[in-house]
């Protein structure tokens, strides 16, 4: 470890569901080959962080959350990146050799190490982004942060942006397709942008008009503030020639939205489920509808390295998405992380940023 680095770095540990976070010191690690130490400059609060905070999903035993990370490498070398490089971090590190890595789904690696989700008993102490430093294991996915984007404009790319890139990749060719995006949160807005870039006709629905206004600014041709299932179905059918959408992206994870998505696809349509990352009550599926309408239902969870590259390129090329929207994210220092989570809990902001 370089001599100009401190022996310890601050971390913010979640003491229990509902908080508070407690600031503590953790000794910096001894790096092995392929590993690096990242000085965290910004980490945005994702919806999954909020679910963990509220006790809706299991917290890592380390109490360290945060996986939407951008920062500078200050020690070691990770892949093509070395000291001084500013990088956007992927959400996980994979081995590259197990059965899942070889099948092209490294996000399901048999020895996956996932930022902000790790167990402390594995010896990976600096495993989350709500800290001064983050320990990057070998196999971490990293992309150079664009000079044109600020820190908080880059951080959310590592989850929201890359997940959207994975969803649009799985949907394949979207040119001239009628695409329905259910949910205009962070992932939904990225999907809107990427689908429009591919030449799709985009319909977007959400419960919030302010989010729909952002969808329209990013290229959605038709938007609808959802009140009930009847008006939602009328909106979709009225804008698709009474057929339904060629592709439905469900990004909210809300049970009612998932159930409706199965009713809003055209014959031969694809339903891409992106938002269902927390337990909900079972969703009824009419098997004969899936069979006779030739529907394809696919899930997206995390992504491959190429998706993070796509997300960074998309944000760098899109002034509104990359700069104007992200520049509105409130920013809090690490020592004020409890205020950051209070602000994020309000739901007023797409993201809230924590940094050093």
C-alpha cells in the first residue's frame, strides 16, 4: 500500500433496519494480484438500498451498503486500470471461469462478490460504496468515467444505466417496434432513452406526472398517469392499433404492474421483467394466454460488462439524461449519510448522492 495513504478509512455501517448509520474506521486491506483500492468519490442511493434500509430485504452482515459507485484508483491495478484512473464500478466481481461465467451470465457467478451486499465473515471488509474507500476484488467490472460527466452523473450508471442496457439488449432489435415502459424511475428513463436511440416508438406509464414529463423529454411519444387498470389498457390499446405493445419493459416491480404487463403485449410480444427484485405476493399467469399468444417472458437481473460500457456511452452522449437530470441529485457527505437516506426516503428524487 502506498505510504501516503492512511491506515484506516471511514465507513458508514447500517446499525439496524431503519438506521441509523454509524461512522466507523476500518483498516485498509493488503492488496493481492488483480485487486485495487478505490477512493470513493460518489455513491448514489438505489431503490434496493432503500429496501434494505427499511428491512424489506436482508442486510449484509457487514452493514455496508452502496453499489452505484464512482471513484479513483489509489492503489493496485484492476484490469486495464491503475492508480489515478477514475472509473465507474459495476455492481459485482466474477471469476470468469465457472459454469455461469462461461455461459455468458457472469452476474450469476458461482463465487460472485457483489458490492453493498457482501457478508463480513468472508474477509471483504470494504465491500460497499458508502465509505471513503472500496476494495475492488479481481474480476471487478470497471469502465472509465467520462470527463464530460460529474461524479454523481456517473455513479448511477453502474446499476440503473447498465440494467437498462441489459434489458434493451435482451429485447434485441427495437427499430420500429411499439414499446411500453411501465415505470418512469431511473431504469425506466434509461430504457426510454436507449429504446428511442434504436428507433422504437415509446409509450411510458407511471403514477407520477413529473416522471412522465422526463420521459417525454427523453423521447417518449405517448405517456399516461396510471389511475386504474382499465384506463391503462385503454391507453395502450389506443396507441397500438388495439394490438398491444411489441415489447413491454416492466421496471417498477409493483405486483399490479407486473400482472398488467402480461395483458398488454401483442401476439408474439416480449415481456421483459426488470423491477421485480424484492419478494411480492405471487402474480397469476394465464398459461394458455402465454401459449396461444406466443408470448416470451424474460427476466433481467444485473448485467454483463458490455452493458455498463453501453450505459456510460449513452449518458455521455445524451445531454439531458447525462447532465441535466443527474445534476439535480441532492449531494450529502458520508458523515451526513443519515440525512441522505431521510431525503431519499421521501421519493422526491430519482437518486440521492453520498460522497467524500
